[in-house]
């Protein structure tokens, strides 16, 4: 590490992106504090489903590389039986051709094949991918960071200039819109319903002709049903009609879902940007500011690749 990164680093934001970035920096020997407005359980990251797949984020080639690096880390956590809330689970990605998936995954996902009509009526790809249980993963990240000497402080900044450290890393997600400021960061609202699992042990992601998504992820706390994508919608209140529609669309795929007991409603605002921002910048007084935000609907998928890149940018 350079002299710059041997000094203290403050990471603004303690969601999956901030915590992963902070722990990589701390495990490389830097002195790191995370400043977060919210407890990790109250972040967008805690809402995610979360399946490993780089859904529509730009730049495509870089996002795939960040996703593949994260895939390695998730596979390694599973191999080591780390209590990180990560499992490799089989499922079908609907409306996706094998050529499309195989082209960039190029042998990285063993057993990748076209789905059979028994598995899914439309065109789909069957794969074994990381499924991350965020209520377990986020506290695990936090504990690993603290074990590496990191410190988490509940603080809300109104400007990065307030931060008392020679290096600032911006992992504020949607809040980067006001803090940077960067009006190109916009919310894409997502609502989910968690139901008692009626015995489903594979995941399924589909898109209908109208572009509506229906997906189901079997997690330890229940079957997570999704989902919605509403651009520029800021409400964090679950909408009952939307919840009913989600259940109806998922029950059309797996009829046993229709009568399942509802356990929880979740809403989150995806921090969406035309392209992820991962680059060096400077505060008005010349201090280093590294940006790592704008991961839209794929922050969990690319977290480790982006965190390593951010750590490289801190080192110069
Ligand atoms: C319904 C839904 C489903 C999703 N499913 C998936 C999926 O299956 N797979 C996938 O990869 N991704 C998924 N995502 C996307 C994923 O959740 C996001 O990309 C990811 O959580 C972004 O992480 P983040 O750390 O950048 O942001 P956040 O989790 O929003 O964290 C931002 C942090 O910044 C802090 N902060 C904000 N303002 C300030 C301030 N002024 N001062 C100090 N701190 C501040 C917050 O407190 C928080 O700690 C989903 C999202 C939603 C909503």
C-alpha cells in the first residue's frame, strides 16, 4: 500500500458495497472506518433476494469481470463452509438462451445447460449459482470487517468534505445522488414478498411478454417472491395490490405458492445509474475520493470485484 492508503480511510456507506470494500482494505492492513447512516439491516442491500447474476448493469464487460471475481469468492465461501449466508443452488433463468449465457460464462458455471420443458415452459438456462441470504451475509461481512480491526460509526454526512480522513471512499448507493452530487443516480423501486416455503428448493427467474418479472428464491427464512422495477419511485411502503400481483404471478409458475402464508413484505430502492461509477476523484482540498456506487439491481453480484477494484484505486 502507498503512504496515502496507510493513513486512515473512511468508507461512507455500510451496505454490501461499502462493507465489502471496507473489509478488503482492512484485511490489507489499512486503518478503516465505515460511516453509515443506517444499520446494515435497514439498507437496500438487506432487501435483495439475492441471486448472483449481473442483471443489466453497465459497463457490460467490466460488470461481467466483477461478477466472475465475486463468483470465485462466493464459491470459495461455500467450499470452506463459511457462515456467510451463501449457498450454491440450482435454478432456471427464463428468457435466456444458452448461447447468450455460455458466451461469457465460458465454462465458469459447471453443468450450465438449456432448461427442459419440465423445468420451465419457455426458453431458459439451468444453472447452479450463488444464492445469498442477505440477513445472514451482511452481519457476517460486518463481523469480518470488525475482526480485521475495522470500526463502524453511525453517522450521516451531508458532504464528503466533512469526513476527517486523508482518503474517502464513496459507497453511499442512492445517496450519491445528493452527496456527489450525481443526478444520473436514480431509484428503481423493488418490492418483494416472503412466504412460507411450500417445498420449493430451486430458484426461478422469468420475464413475461409485458416485461413483468416473476421470480422465486428459496432462502432459509422463507421463499422470496419478486418482483417489481419502478423507475423514479421513492416510496418504501409496501403496496398491498403490488404484493398480491407478485404472489399471483409466482403462483402461475408454481401453483403451490397460492395458499402460502405471507411472512414479510420488503421494499428497496436500487441505486441505478447509466453505468457503475468506480473511479478516483478529488475533494476540493485535494484529498483522494474514490467512488464505488450505482450498482442498480446487481450490487451483490459484483460486490467483491468492485471492492477489489476500489482498493486498487485507493492504492493509486
Ligand atoms: C428488491 C430488490 C432485489 C434485489 N435483488 C438483487 C439480486 O438478486 N442480486 C443482486 O446482485 N442485487 C440485487 N439487488 C440490488 C442490490 O440490493 C443493490 O445493488 C445493492 O444493495 C447496492 O448496495 P450499496 O451498498 O451500494 O447500497 P445500500 O445498501 O443502499 O447502502 C448504502 C449505504 O450508504 C449509507 N448512507 C446513505 N446516505 C448516507 C449519508 N448521507 N451518510 C452516511 N451514510 C449514508 C446507508 O446508510 C447505507 O449504509 C436487489 C435490490 C432490490 C431493491
